[in-house]
């Protein structure tokens, strides 16, 4: 019994989200930049047609931006996150099971629908009407094949954004046309190895003997081969597995040269980490602080540091985490030539996460009975009055380490002062 | 099997132990306890489809007669039915505008609703698009 699974994704999702509120972006080249306004991470079709590649640094394309009037945006994750949530809500009206794979991709359980193509078309129309972003949908018996179908639908307008590949004869006809490097989970290195063996298309890979696949790319490639043959190896995960670790890391707007500035950034990251832990009802057992200089400037003095400490007791309290982060940062701070380093990235990692109720309690833990209430108050204030309304003072007031986001669009859907205006 | 004698329990002097901190009311239970309801939420009443409703701020008075003023905040539902006579948000020549949807003959128009000032009707063409239907309006007044 083959169980149909669909993957729905939005091409150029960030650009599509920007276009909802700004109609002047329609039919013109638009790009969205990565954190700190570094490189292009989303491009409208018009920008792609101008030859702007994924990951191109902004300073390489200044001329093109000028000549063609390309509209440039800093990434506005507040907006994209809200739009993504709304898209998922529409999916939930069309299938009982949704697996969120990324901000713009979801696997949808398509078991039990009579006319899958019609159902997918209706879903596509609903997302476009209700939220305003276009999506493409691929349907197949396995996730890997569904990804292929989605890709084909994306590249060939003839499918009108929906391709149902449950029919084996259709898959047989289409797979020779999918380059092996485009398959989900096949990296560049593996692609090279496969081409050396004469495996160029998805169909070639599907017909590769299993043993050979395992020899080339371990059990991962073996699973991809089976998936291409229509045997589902990747389960539908409608329940997100519990996080095992999390990281909060950012590039600095301007390089950080003194401990106080670095510690401001680390305090902010540790506070955010603590907030995320509490959101998921978790506590952390270890905390790692890391920071380093700009690796792309080998002409400047280089320094990379990382320190880890155990959290005893395990905690999600902002004060505990910032305190631990301070010890780590102090231990990792360079002991000599301090003035010569410019740190461009800092972050924290939290590991050994367990649910708050399951945390080990030692006999001699000093009970801090007010901590949960204080943290709840902190989270409530920040939720009600906006992020970062109440922070630890060591985050600093004059935050030079903050990201550059010179071209960010308004946070249309989450801030009163950013509401879109109709005249 | 060896047997160890137990002399006396171990004492840790400075450690205090909290037993319970839940307050227990000693008087009568509230007679309203069984009849509590959620507070009314007019926003939820205005926003019938949260997924497809977005808030916009209005500039200008071209929908004055429809009760929408300069500075008002309006809820716009992208899933609302586009019916003749309804206030809608439309995109015309790259600009977003709030108007009443009208039909004359077999042509559709975007008409203002303001008897004091003259705003022109705009014909709805192939290139224009109805963004959504106005679901409600929110306004507040000074208290200070």
C-alpha cells in the first residue's frame, strides 16, 4: 500500500512575503539579504533572470542593483515567521497531518483523498487567496519522490504548480529528466562520485544496485535509492522530536574589541536561549560560549574561543544562564594582545536538554522559589510590550554589536507602529 | 550478610525544608465559582478568519460615509467574499486603496464613499486586484 505524501513549498518565500504588503514589488527584481546584510538569500524570478546567484555578496552586485533598480531588503524574520505560521494554518484546513520541515516547506499527509491533484490545486488557491503567497506542491509515495515532483512542478509551468507522481508510469517518464544533483539529500561531493559511475539522473540512481549505493554514500544514499524506487524510508513526523540542543548566534554589526561589548552580545544571546528553553518547557545541562574573529580576513589577527560549563542545577533561568555564560566568556577571553582582535561572531549553545519536570534534582540544591515566577513575569512583559522591553542591564543600552539591517521592511503584522497604510 | 548498626539519624543543621506553600482559603467558596466565563473579546468578534485577516492603517477620508476615518485601523480579510457594495482594499497601478466595490452595466468600479469631497471612481481592470474585504474598524479617542 503506497501512502501519498505531499510537500508544499513557496519559491522565493521571503520575496513573496515582502510582496504581500508592497504592490510596487510586483514584476520587478527583488532580493532579500542574509543576516547583517551580507549576501542575497532570496531572489525574485526577475532577479534570477539578471544572473544574481544564491549567496552573492551585496557588494559584488552594487552596479546591477543600481542599473536595474533591483529592490533590496534586509531579512525581516518577524514578518516571514508570521506569514509562515498563517500558511501552515491553511495547510491544516486541508490535511489532518502537517510536518513543518522549514520556514517555507511542509510535508502534508495526503492519504485518503480521491482526487489528489484537485485537492492540491484547491490548497494552492487557498494559500494564495488567504495569505497571498504562491506555493508549489509535489505528491508521491515517498518524501524523496515528493521533493522531485515539487522540483519538477517548480521548473515546468505546464504543471500549474501541482504534480501528482503517485502514478508509476509518470515517475518512470520524469525521473530520467531530473539531474542527480537536484535530488534531496544528494550533496555536491556525492554527485561527483555518482557521475564518475555514470549516474547522471534520478532514474540512474534509482536503478543503482543497493550495495553499490551503500558503498558510495553509506546508508543515507541507500535510503535515497529505496525512496526513489517508491519504498518509504523516511517516516512522516507529525510530532516534532524533542530538541536535543539549541544555539543562539549572530554576526556583529561592527567588530567587538572589548570584553564589555562582547559580554553584552553574549548576555543577549543567553537571554534569548533561556527564553526559548522556557517556551519549550526545557532546562539545559550544559552551556557553551564561543566567539571568533573574521575568518575571511586572514590578514588580521585571528582568535577563536569556546568554553563549556555544566549547569548545576539544570536551569532555564535567565540569571543562571547569563551567570554561567559570564564565567565561560571570562575564561575564553584572550590573555594577551587583547586590543588587536575584532570579534565578528559570538554565540551560545545549550545542550543536554531535558523537560523541566524530568530534571534531576540534587539533594543540596538551594531552592530558589521565586525564580519561576520572576521568569514568567519577564516573559509576560516581553510578550505583552514587545521583545526586549525588559532585559538584563548587562545587555547594554548602546548596542554596537547589533546586526546591520539597513533595508528592513516594516514588521507589518506584529507592530502597531509598523502597520501597512492604505490611502 | 553483614549487619551494620544504626546509631542515630544524621542532622544537617542549617538546611530548612519547605513543606507546602499553597494557600488554602478558610472561609466560604465563591458562589460565582461555577459561573465564571471568559471576558468578551470584540477583536475575536471582528476577526472571523485570523489566518487571512491583516490590519491596515487608513489615511484619508474617502470612506467617510462608510464610517471609516483618517487614522482608523481596519481589519482586512483576504478570504472575505467580494460582493457589490462592500468596502474593499484594492491594488490599482501599484497603490493600495480602500473603496466600495460597485457595478454599472457589466463593468466593475471602485467608488469612494464621501459626499463632502469629490473622489473619482476607478474602473477595475485586468491589472487591478482586490486585496481583501474590510471586516471591521477600530478607533480610539484621547483620554488625557
